[in-house]
RNA sequence: CGCGCAGCGAAGGCC
C-alpha cells in the first residue's frame, strides 16, 4: 500500500499524471494519504480539473487534503479558485492549519485580501508560527508594501534564515536595494548564517546598484560560508562583476565554477558585451557548445546582438545558421 | 509515511 503511494508520487514528480492515476486506481483501499498524493501528482502536472475530481471523490477530506487542493490552485495560478475554496473550507470544512494560511498567502497578491487573511491568522492564533510569519511578510512584499513586511518582521518573536532572506528578497524586488544590503549587515552582526539564496539576493542588489565594493565583501562571505561551488551563486557573482565592469573578476569566478550551465555562459557573455568585446562574445558561443552546453534563446540574443554591434553580416549569418541548426536539434 | 514558508539565476525591444 505505501509502495503504491510511492509509485503515484514518483509518476507525479516525473510528469506522468496518467501513470500516477493508473497506479492509484490499482489501490484497493486508498487512504487519505493516497488521495492527497494523487491530488498533488495531478496538480503538479496542471491537471487541475482531475485534481478537483479526486478531491471530491474522497470522503471526509481532512485538513491536509484541503490544503493540497488549495495549493494546487495557487501553483497553477488560479488564485481566485484558491480563495473560494478557502472560504468554503471555513463554512463547512476542517479548521485551517498553519499550512492552510501559508498556501492562501502564497496565492494572495491583493493587499486588501491580504489584510483580511492577516485578521484570520490572528483569530486562529497562528501569529506566532514562524512559517506563517515568513509567508505573511512575503505576501506584503509581493503587494509592494515593504513597510508592513518590515512590521511583520519586527513583530516576529522567532526568526530563522528564511525570515531574513525573505525580507531581503522583498527589498530587492521592490527596488530598495540599499535596505537589502543594510539588513544583510545586521543579519551578519546577529550571527545568523546566510544560505546561498540570501547571498544571491544581496549579490543581485549589488548588481543593480553597481556596488562592486559591497559585492566583493559578499564574495568573501560566500567563500567563508562555503558556497563558492554553488552554480547559482557563481552565476550571480559573474553577473555582478560583469555589470560592475570588472571583467577580470567575472572571468576568474567563471573559471572556478564547475558544472557551468547556459546561464553561467550567458552571464559571462553579458560581461563581455558590457565592455563591447563582441568578438569574444561570439567566441564564447562556440566555446560553450564545445563544452557540451546547449545555447538557448537568451544566448543567441546575446550573440546576435554582438553581430549587430560589429555590423558584421558574415558573423550574423553564421550565428543565424547556428541558431537554425540548434533549433533542429531539439529533443 | 500525504499538504506548506524566502530565491527562481542570464539577454534584447517599446514607453
């Protein structure tokens, strides 16, 4: 039975909703857990209608099943449906849990609704729950209300690395990069260890501000924390140095990254573009292919841009041919 | 043992 549940889950994660359904149908006595796994497997693959069918087919849906269904709506961009289901849940469903609020907050992009949810969180006494607090401050940030995000942050009795990273990221998303860097400094002073997500956010802040000096300090933190090998962090560093016109540093970081992906390559191409080294951009396009990394749309846009900058028709035609060839190689 | 919290990396065009 638990083996079958695992099968359903595996097919769901492997983008095979049909097989997930088949494995589920083979279960003589599906439990609540089986049903929830099925709902999630279908939702992950955009089979929202089938997920809802499954939700209705099980009897006595527990709170986890309701949460899963609300989550399916949110993750498929159907936030109105998520809210409606949440309202239904309050009318004739189980008492919401902390996860319910996290799901609903995730689907909320309207400040007015956000305040209403906040009131309910107080009513159900989930204010002190750290995951709810984190989701709440993120919701305020996504609604472009960084002051309420700050208030939420300050009101939290317990904070973890997600709490700090969430507020930093919301500052960055709202164009308040200086505040993001300031908060990052406080975080270090309070001995909270950043993770790679935190580092990427503050590196992005430096990129936007063109603050290479701060960027270097963050690089030191990255090394100290042992995130030097992380590809996303490396990409953010290449990008930061590139945008700050520190090509040697960008190249240096680039060479230290093992497992470079197309974003890594495109970031370095961007660094060369910044310095108007268009020939080098075109060389990189070939080097990356030689390295077994497939260029994508963005990579080609960079390369074509370089050809235009060079006003080199021949190079443009070669790149064009490259693009056509690459698009035939799909699958 | 089923649901859930931050990031979601790189490019160009128009205003």
